[in-house]
C-alpha cells in the first residue's frame, strides 16, 4: 500500500513539473529583444518613443534646458517622467558593458526609429516587422541615452545629474505626452524648462556617465568613428569633473529625487578609469585604477546603483589585478550560495526584488566571460528561467512575455491613456518591462498600486538584458560578420613548452596591440597580464583572449613542469664510500636528501655517503611536479656486537641484524620453496651467535654417516682468516643436521672441535630455523672490534631420501669449503651501531585554528630520549618535554636526541587565523515600551553574527529588530562576529526600555458660557503636550485657552512624557453653553432690559413662562390676553428697555448668545434704553460724549452735572429713561 502511495506521489510531481513553462532558445532571444526594446519606451523628448509614438503628439518634454543649453533627451526613470542620474547612468553602463563582454548575444531586429513596426502597426516579435539597420539594437537604444549624456557633461566643470522634480511628477497619473502640457508644479513644462540639478558635489554619477561614453567610443567606432570621438571627448570631460569631486554626497541634492547616494564613489570611478584606459591606451588611467583596488571589496549586498563593487572588481580583474579577481569570485560565490532548491538566487530586499536576482545573474555572466568558460551556471539560468515564467505558477514577471505576464504594471505610458484605464493596448502588449515581482509566484498580486511588486525601472531591466545577452551568446550566438567587423585574427601561442631547465618562458600572442585588449588565464582562472606577451614560470594551461572591438579570439598553450624521472640505481653494498647521483639537473631545481627518513644537510645533485641506510632524494622546482627515488645502502655482512644475553632457543632475538640471503648454488637447482635460506650473526666477548632461517618443503634425516646428504646447515670459520690451502688449528667445519641433537665436526677439524657448541633447531611452516652458539675459546681467538674471521654458511637439501639433491652457500662458489679455507668469505666484528632516533610530530587536533586557541604537538617517545622544540627554526625557551602546546603560527620542529645522536623532525605548520575585531553594536536606545528595538553592528565581510540578550534572546543577523518591546527586554545585548570559523570577542550595549506612563489626570468637562473669558487648560502630569486631535497631529507644550465664541463641545487632548516616553492622551471636553440671563419680576410694573440676544426673540416666546399682563416700550405693546393682531410689540431686542406688568412675582429666564460692541441710538427727547452688559458700568463713563442729560428709572435718577444723583451705575437687567438733547449713540 505504501508503494502505491509513493508511485502516485511521483506521478503527481512529474505532472507538476511537466506543466511548468519550458524556455526554448528562441524564447531567450525574444526575451532579450523585448527587455532591450523596453528602453525605447522610456525615451524622453522627441524620441521616437515607441509606446507613445501614435498617441497625440507622440512626444513629451522638449523644453528641458539650462538657459540656452539643451538637455532634451535621455530616458524617463520608470513609469515616472523624471530623468534621474543615479539610475540612468548606472543602467546605461550596465547595458553597454554586457554588449562589450558578450556581443554575440545581441542581434539587429529593428531600426533606431522603429519605422517598420509603425508602418505595419505591428510591434510584436512574432510579426517580424522591424527594419534592421545593420547596427545591434542594443547600441541603437544606448545611443539615445549617450546623445543625452554628451549634453550632461558639456565640459570638465559642468555636469547635469537630474532633470525634473519627482514630487511634482507624482501629482498626476497621466502619460508623459499629456503631463508635458501641465504647469511646472504639476510636473509639466507649460511654464518653461523643468527644474534641473547642476554641478552636484558627487563623483559617482559622473563616473558612470563618463565610463559609458568611453565604452561607447569603442563599441560604436565601427559604425561611426566621428561619433565615437565625440563620446570619448566628453568621457574625458567626465574624468576631469569626477577627479575634482571624489565624494558620493550628491545623490539627494534636488527636491523630488527618490534615490539615495552611492555607498562609495571609488567603484564607479574605477570603472571610468578602466574604460578610459581601454579607449585611449594611456597607462596612467590603468595605474590610477589599480591604485583603488584596496577600496573594492565584496559589499555583502547585491549589485545595484548604490553598490557597484561587482563592476569595479570585474574591471580590475580584466586589468589583471588579483584582488579584483578574488573579490569578484567572492561575490559570485555568495550569489550562488543564495540559490534555492530551484536554482533561483533569493537576494536583495522585497521591494523590486527580482531586479536584484537579475543583477546577480548578470554578475555571474561577467564571471563566465572573464573566465571564457562557455558555460552557464545553474544559478544564472535558474534565476532567469524563473523570471521568464518557469515556476510553479507559470508566472512571468516581464510585461508581455509568456502565457501569464503582469497586466497592471506601474507604468503610465504603457496604457496609452490619461483616464486610468488599466488595459494595455495591443500595440504595447510586448512591453518587456521587468516588474519587482516575488518569490512566491502563486501569490503575485499584479496590483498597480503595489509598488514593491508592480513597479520596474531602467535599472531593473539592465541586469536582465545583460544576463539574457550572455545566455543568447551561448545558445544562439549572432555572427558578428553581419555587422562588418574586421580585424578578427586569432592569436597563436605556438607549440607547448616546458619550464624545467629554463625556469620561465615568455608567451607571445603574435598579434599587434593596437586596437585590441588582451587578458590571460591559467587553468581557466584569470591572471595578471594585459599585453600581447606574458612571461610565466608556473606550469599550466595558458589561454590568451584577444578582444578587438567585440571580436573575441583565443589560443591555448600547455606549459609543463615535468621533471625527468630520478634514478639512484640498484641497492648497493658499502665499500668505503659511495657517491649517489640524482641524475637530474636544471635551472631552479632543488634537491632534498634523506637517510632513513631524516633530512640531510646536503642540497646538491650528488652526495657521498659512508653509512648504511635507506637514502632518498626529491628533486623539485617551482611550478614543477617533484620526482623522487630511493636506494638501500648496506654494509658487507658482519658480526654485530651485542650487549644483550642471547638464549639459544631457535627464536630470533631482536638484537640480530638484518638477515643476509644465502644464494650461491653449489649442488642441484634449488628453488625458493625446496631450498632457500638467510643468516645473521652476533658476537660478544664470549661467543658467536648465528641464526639461519631455511625454507625446505621436504625435511630428511636418513643418511647416517653421510650427514651432508641429509637436510642441515654447515658452518665454516677460519678464526684467524689465514687463507691457508688446508685447515689449520683455527679452521673449522661443523654440521647441524635436521632432527639430530649433536654437533658434527668436519673431517679436517682440530680435535675436540665441538666442545662448548650448542644449537637449537625449530621446525616452522615451510622449513626450519636453527640458532647456533660457538665459543671464541673453541676457535682460539680473542675477539675485538675490527677483527676479521673467515666465514661461510651452506645449507644441504635432501628431497625424497637418498643422496643430497641441492646445496647453497653464502660465499663459496664451489663445494670445497670442507677442505679449503680459501673459499671462505670474510666477516668483520663490528660494534653495535648507534641508531639515530626517529623524530615524528603528531598533532592532537587541527593545526589551523583561531587566535586564542592552541594545539598540542607530541613527539615520539622512548627511554632516554630528550627533546628541543623549535618554531621557525629557533629554539623555544624551556620547550624540552615530549609535548608542546602551540598557540602561535609557524613551522614547528622537534629535535629528538638519543645516544648522542639528534634527529630533526619534518616541520608541522601551525596556522592561526585572526579573530575578527570586537564588534561595536549600536541601537536606538533608550526607547519606549511598544516600540521596535533596532540593533546594529559594524559590517564585516563574509561574517555571520550572533546576538544574545535578556531572557534568552538570540538572533543571527547583523541588524536584528525586536518589535513591541517591553520593559523586561531592557538589559545588556551582546554580539559576536564569526569569520572563517573564528569568533570575535563580544561587543555589548546596554538597552533601556522605558515604560509608557499613564495619561495625565484632568478635570473634564470644563464649562463656559458663550463669550465667557476662558483660562488655559490644566492637567496633572510631567512634560505635558497638548493636541487638538485624539491621535497623530502635532502637539504643543503650551496649554491651550479654550475659545468660547461658539456654542458646543470641543475636545482637547493632553499627554505626559516621562523618560522620553509619551503616554496616551487624556481628553478634556470644553463645553460652551448658551448665555443665560435671570431677571426678577416683582408683582406689578417692572422696567427691565436684556443682555442676551434671545435664541427665540419674540415677545410671546420670551415671556412664555411668566404671568405678565402687558409688555411695552416706545416701539409698541404686547398684551397676551388680546388678539395677537393687535399686539404691536413683536420682538425683544438688546439695548432697549421694556415696561412689564407682572401679575405675580416671578423669575424671567432668557437663553441666547452674548454680543459685544452694541451701540444704542438716542433720539432727541426721552428714550427707553436697556443695558446689554453683564456687569455694572458707570453712567458717567457710558454717556460721556453723548447728548444724554437725564437718566432715571424706578430706583432713582441721574443728571449730568447734578449733585443729588441717586443712581450712578447702569445695572444689567434694568431699563432706563434717558433724555437726550440731540440725537446720538451710546456705545456699550
């Protein structure tokens, strides 16, 4: 059952894979055509711009200028209509750089003015209506930009970096054709030329402007030499300007520029210098470019208009700079490592993220071109295929490409209307515009307002066009002869050569330097060298790449470093001394001699030796493969003195020297299995000890007295080596026969010759061993070092019984030893050899580690050994034990001494990697609870980061964040950086998270009467901030004074700030109430007035709640009991007095509004006047300057100039009779 499930899963996965879009070679060609032509849809000015060439006038912004200096042309930035220098100069250089690196990837489908497409009204790839003009399309598109660049840098002191204001441009979503007709503050040019930025203090943008013009001077020279010269002249202007503005501060110096400054100016400047060198051949530009190599490094980000180290590293690498090669390779490796399981490089940020993927792919393409390897890395192809739609959703991210492409890109001209109708017309369907996109294709929003995913730009397409150009140069290369390119001769490096014996060789491309650039590779990797010759001293396969205006040819040569085989000859036996000859000579060769694995001091081709041992020589040379050989030098067989007691047991003691074979056949035809043997011997002051090992597959003892016919060993000794013709007193033959227990004396021996001898025979697999003891006293010799005895050993073999079948001897060649001592060999008595101790170092761990760590080195041990450790050849003080703990870099050796002989070990190299410097973290501390903590530390190339903090907090990015922080997240945060496996010391920073204080304590509501004088609001809190809105808004530290002019409720808000943390806002409701006046009416007549303008001012409404019989004044009367038509007094007004007869005592309440600045007219004679005031006012002051003479009411009277006045103030609520001598006005 499980198997069926697995099969079903595999089938479903296969079906899924098969449904993904498959990209053909022709698809790449189409994508290259579309994405390059996209730039023609961003042309500004006269164009033609193919997107809008049939829309209204078909042109836009033709007034761009600085006074009389014309600045028309160039490219709109994206869907906007401003010309931004940051993206335009960068994108154009990228496009032209790709063409220069792999020109075979760019074809000619149409003309500069798109006339073929326009005439047929068919702008599709499939329609093939373009009219080729013999120039690669990419150069047509770039030339529209370089025409504008020439205007941007008219001389060495003037540079224009921007035309247009982005803020104005963003006010209207219309085509550029229509926007150009608007006023300047609406993004147009109706009022004249748009805003410009002139002479920014910036060396970055002008460097890319100049680099593009210098490169264009090379790429376009074949088509128009005069134009190429013009481009080069203005490139030189750009160099003059850039060299005077070596800074990167000018990126945001104009209102409405949405792009930041370049992160460094040196990267763009290096590109300018390199292009000028290639355009002019002037070495000064190359020298200056190389002087900035140390400033170019892996930026840790992705190629974009702010980070162009990739392009600078590529330029330096082409100049042969090793750092350029290294840094380019680092960035490429980082990009490749960012590839997911589908080989898509997930790099950059989420805003416009596929532009980063495309740019990374372009950098990999440049690396391929530099190495000239003719391959396409899986990360490059996988990334581009993903963009083209080979993904789980078949979602292409290029407008108009594939079965499912973006339909609502953030681009105003593509829709070719001004009414926000977001339908792309057929003419513009194959726009070729790369949108920001996403790495989750199934959830791509395709929303015109989702700028991060739907917007594109001239910088977005640049990397994509270049990457497609490289792919097409491999899959569908364009024959450059169609463009009439000449001067394509190939270099010729000649036959393969060898370095050995000459040390170095000069390679010659056999092509003139004029009109060409050269680069060199060794084993596929770019190396230093930019001329047509190269001197090398290292073996390898060398390639020269000649570039003649885009025509690239190559040749290869193998430079070998093969040293002839070394042959020291056959093994040798010492006779005095022997000269060993390596047999190989040559310039620069080195010789390393060793004896028994220990290096000797001699370093010459030949050495003379007088000691036995295994000798080896290694012949080496720079760039050559070393060769070695060894030879074994032995002494003549000898008896070696022993100080160890030997037991005669048939078992070979360790003291015995190496065995000597017994090989001389005296009888029969012995073989390795039926008879072979070897022997070795020792001596001390008492005895000779012999050990013979015999191989014999058939052991016999059946011959009785003819003992020599049985299996056994014969020993021959001439104690004084007299070489007599017959045996003397010191000459002996003894027989030791298999399976016998007695020693047999030879027939010519002296008497009693076996006394004191002993032996032991032990059978072993395939034969037997025999150990023999012979006393010196029996031989009649007093032994001493240097004494020589006559000696031989023979072995008899009886196979199958009967007589002897075979006999072998060590020295004799005739079977005459039984009677003639002259056939004996000779043995010298030698002292025990003093053997040099071995010296071997064993590391207890890795010998490559980080600063602060160590490794224990151990030497071999044995009784009596002493030690001295050395570092880089110098004794280490007090390092005399068998182990040493190394914590410094260097070559460590140990000298082992025993028995007065010292041996120096081979060196063990210890490498100590530097720790990264201690980080210096920063943060936005102190901060308030609920905010986001942003941690940061210094960027370190190729580093990983480890953060720790309170409550077990950890993070592993350089700039981690903690959202919605709380006070318990306060404390010490630490960070370490790890580079190449080494961890820095921790850098720490104290973080304080302050609590959010509570809102201030307030009194609410606060009531005022309309027009009442208000006091500033108050609250109980610290560092108060007052607001007019509940959220957001701008606060003030000054408490507001409520405005009481209008009836109603107005909310005020206040917060307090403690430790820089602002509380929530408390609300104070200020209620402005209508004004009220209360008048006490006595039963009977009352003379009253009002100081409130009644909300309802009819007499009936004012007196509706009191029992009055009549209300009257000079204007008429009102009697509630009579028919309303007879009532002549209709309303109650400010400034007038009224006689009111109240049937009962009561309180009259009037609600309304207060008025100020009331003026009451006076007629000549008596007037009934009211007091429209809220407080008493002196009569004298009020009537001063008026014709009023007498004032009276129920309380008394006042006469101007009178001494008996009974009233002195006008009192609110009361009415007055005033006599005026003339008409006038009382102002209240």
